[in-house]
C-alpha cells in the first residue's frame, strides 16, 4: 500500500531505493510437493505494463519527455537478446563505439553479438586473437583516446590473464595521471556463474577478486530488462566497468536443474523488454520483495534460488514440513538484488538491516574472500547494535 | 586414391603465405634465411664518420644542435638527479630513481626526432627524451620527481613516471610491457578518427626484458591482425636489471620475432642517432601506409645502473662498462660527426654543458622549495565520481589529522611540507 502510493508520486520523490514490491506476490507451490511444471518467477516482468514500470528506469531519448511511458513498445527478449539490443543501441548512438573479443564477429558463443557485424561493419564489430591480456590492453588503449571500447572476455573463468591490465592499469588509470588520462569508455563484458555442465572452468564467479581494484566498477544483472538498462549505463559510465552476465540466464526456453538441488529450477528468463534506449542506475540495489524479519541479499542467478527458497519456507511441501518449524513459515524476508557489486549500495542494505535486524548474504562464489565477507564487515560495523544475529553467508562450496 | 585437389589447397590456412610442399625434411632457425643473423643498420662509425654507402640524412646545423643538446640534457639530468638522490635531496619515497638514459641517449632522441610531435607515445620509463624533445619543461620534470603540487599527476607516482596529455605522452606505469597492447588500441583509435587517420601513429617503447612479457606477444598480435598503425620500438640495452640478454632470450634478439607476426622489422645501431632517425622515419612511413604494426629494434648498451637502488658492478665487470662507454658512446659519436661538419667545437661544448648543468640545478633547487600536494588530493580521481567508501576514508583521515595534526610532532613536520598545511 505504502509502496504503491510512493511509486505514484515518482519521480518527484527522491527515494533512493526502488522496489518492485507491489508487483510481486509469492505464489505457493503445487500441493504435490515440488513443481512438476515449468518453474516461474514473480520477479520477471512478462507484461508490457509491468515492464514499462520497472523501478528506476530512465529513458534516454533526446526528443520525447523523459518520463513518458504511454506509447512505448516492448518486445519479448531473453538475456542474450537483451545484451544484443543494448549493444546495438550503443553502436547506433555512439560512432566511436566498437565491440571486440574472441568469436564476436559471427555472433559470439552465446549469440550476444549476432547480426552486429553485419549491421555495423567489421571495423566496428571484430574478432581479436586469443589473448585476454591483449583484449583488455587494447580496450584500455582505445578508451584512453576517448573512444567507447566494449570488450568481451569469453568466460569469466578466463579473465585472469587480463587481471594485470584490469587491476594495475584500468583501475588506476585516472588516479595515477592526476585525472589527465582516463578510460571511462571501457566496458568489459563476460559470461559468469554456473550453467550446470560447465565444470571448473566455465562456471566461476570471480567478482570477489576485483573488490580491491578501486577505480573499477562491477555490475551483475539478474534479468533481461535489468541487463539492457544496466549494460547501457555501464557503457556510458565514465569509469571502466566489468559487466558480468550470468550465463545460465542467457537462453529463452527450458529450465535448468542445477544439481544437486532439483527444486531449484531456473525459470525461463524472458521478459517484455522496452525496445527504447533506457538506463538503470549503477550502485543502486533493488528491493525485490519487501520484508521485516530478515534481509536476504544476493545478485545474479541466486536471485531465483532465493525466491524459490522463500516460497518453500513460506509453504513447505509435506516432505519438508516436519523440518521447518511453523513459526518460521510466516517469516517476512526482504529480498534485495545488489546489482552493482563495486561500488555497492551500502545505504539500501544498511537501511534494510536496521529494520529487519538480520542479514543473510547469498553468492555463488566461494565463501573465503567472497564479496559477502566485505559486506558483512561494513554492515556489522554500522548496524551492530540493531542486529539480533551475526551476519551469515550462504555461498558456493569451496 | 589420389587426391584430385590442386597441391596449393593442401597447404593450410595461413593468412599471408602459401607454403610450398617439399620432400626434404629440413628444420630452419633463421628469419633471414640460410642461417644468417639479422644485420644492424648504421650510418656513422664509432668515430662519427659516415660508413661506406651510408645514407646520411639531410639535416641543418640547427637541427643537429637540437639533437645534440637534447642528448646532453638527458645525460646531465641523469647525472644531477642521481647525485641528488645520493645526497638525500630527492624525497624518501622516490628512493628508486630510474636511470634516465645513460648510454641510450641516441635511441630516444633519434626516435623522438623522427616522429610527429602529435604521434601518441606510450613508454616504459627510459624515454624521458621524447618529452624533452617535445618541449616538456625542466620544471615539469622536477615536479614529478619531487612529487610536489605542481606535478600534473599530483605527486602520486614514483619518480620518472611522467605523463603529459599536451605532449601526447601517455602516463607511465611501473608494470612492464602493459603499455604494449594498449598502444595497439591507441593506434586503432587513430585509425578510426577521420581527423587523425593517415596522419598519426601510436608509438610504443619497451626494453628487451619487457619484451619477454606476454603483453608484448599480445600487443604484436593485436596490432598485426586488427590491424592498427602501431610502431613498436624495442630498446635492447643488454640488461634487465641484472639479467643479461643471454638469460633473457635465446633467439636473435627482438627483431627475430617480428616476422613471426608478419610484421616489417629492422634492427638498427641504437647508439647512432642518425641511423635511429632514419630507421624510425621509414618505419613510421611504413606504419602509416600499411596501417599495421612495424617493429624497430635499437641495439644499445645500458652504461648506467638500472636505478639508484642498483649497483651494476655486482653483476658485470666495471671494465666492460668503461670500455663500452669509451668505444661506443652515442654522444661522442655524434659530436665527432658535428665537428667534422664544422658545426661544433670545444668552446661550444663547454658552454653547452655549463648552461645545461646550470638550468637543471636551478630547476632542482626550485622544485625543492615547492610544497607537496595537500592530502585532500590523495583521494580524488579514483573514480570520475566519489563513491561512499572513498568519501568515508577521506573524512576519516581528515578527522585524524584534526585530532593529532597540531600536537604530534612527526605529523606536524609532515604537514608543514604540504600545500595549505595539508
């Protein structure tokens, strides 16, 4: 109720955190126990109306009224199509923008650049030799001349050869030159996280390694609408940005059971994505489900695992019911998508924890040295006296 | 079943060659063919006289003076700054002052003279000569070395890590070879820019040691395949700190690698400033015309120690250094050439050295009195905007300064050296 009233007075109000609150309601699972049908998510905006009301959306058209929503079109897109749409807009509007990386030209191993070489030409959408340090270095040089350099690292697992360029050069470029040189035009896109069959080297979540690289931004979207808006913001942000796309969310159809938990099915991440040029803000977390008893903070693929978990907690199937005390089942958990990992939205998280008094952070990357530890330390410092339990982390096994 | 395909289609998928089929199994190990080694292009001999068949460039007396004066200036700067460091006058944090040139003056001045003033230069740290050639002031040099508030990089970097947008000289960073693939990107930007395409190139300097890094390989690959107009200038000075060439690579230097990338390559006598100038000029022309990487290896010798933290006699014979300095001195060779042209004499020499020393010492003394940047400047430029963590850390330091800055002597002394008292 409160959320709906506040939202109707936007954008006049400058409420820092945006929430999808009133459009979500947790649906109980089927009576038989686990979903035999295709998993669904209430967090995905599958109608034009809900899509156009994505919190924080900022239209980037030159002519029309910035907040005009009425006649805008949306199109059904999955995550890789949303990436491609964003890239297409970036290249169309910015003559200096180029896209490069391994296997980009034919469309990319995840189809994120399909058709772009044909549309914009091979001088603007091209393959590089197989060298991540070369890709990153080349992108830095290009961006240092004021151009928009959109590099792709084929899998986040292979970002490590580029680590020197990213941490020693990209992150420090502006600082070390006293502000005279900068590489704001650099964006490094890379598929990240588990896909189910990827093994050790097609599944990693390396965002934690970059937390110490002050000067870099790290962004991780959860859905097509989020991806397009955040990617366009990242490309246009005057700082170098690493944009990590959860690869299991790229494709349209099917559900992918992630072993061993068969209950956790990834829903088809398809939304009605606005076809216009729009931005979503960096360094702003989003409250997806409002709550009052515990704050659950996550990003990327685990957003959907968390949503499923909350469903199960709320209405456990008969097989699990004995294990979940009835008192817990009415817990109102606040689910937050962090979206930008560095610099992260400490204000939204702390405000939430001050209300709920409990924080659990969920990330796919392993516990030790993961982003969760950093967040836990900062939140612990600021909300210590309010917390009723230590900050906990649920992470991938190391 | 005999293949009906013509032999040439069986030769693989190489971009620029069609490998003929041969019946004799023969290994090769020379890029110049027949086991020969890559030759060394030269104009002047050790005594400054043109060698037989030399292509002496047409330069005016004035231009020759400019070449010579800049080489001597580099040498003078090295000498005085190293002495100042030994006397403790260069601040503590700049303890390691990289030997500016000592012995390699011709490589950098010769190259700088062959480039256009607005060609984008990315360097390693021994190329201050390019800045001097382009008019960077001694005050600017000293500001960076002393890290005072006049330094364009706000005193943030170790000594000799210059950067100047105005002079198209990209800020230096300590990690070796990282600038090499970046140069390929800079070159690509020039190619994409209608105003600068066919006018400017990106030029990247690096030592033979840095060329062992993966970034060298990456940079050559990018600039040769994309392609982009990037000129690769390798200074082969014999040592990477204490590591001699024999422990750095086994092939015929850096130039042997060029053809491996399909890149036009030349090796030149780096202590012959006219040869360097000729070679780089032609390399630049090829680079602009082809829009692709070109490689120049400049052979020289690092007479000086690696830095003020190094004593090279720990790993090489003093006699070797003195012999090289006497027998193959870039400054001496060019001076003898100028004298043979009637452009130089002993009194010109005395006058020049006196003037250069005076100017350098004057700039040094002045820089010593200029205050360091205020501490607020330590926190700017991390991002374009200021995120909360940077802001909080800045505020925390300011609070600490407020609390202790007036009462704790060591801090008081330190703050006194800063602009606005910190």
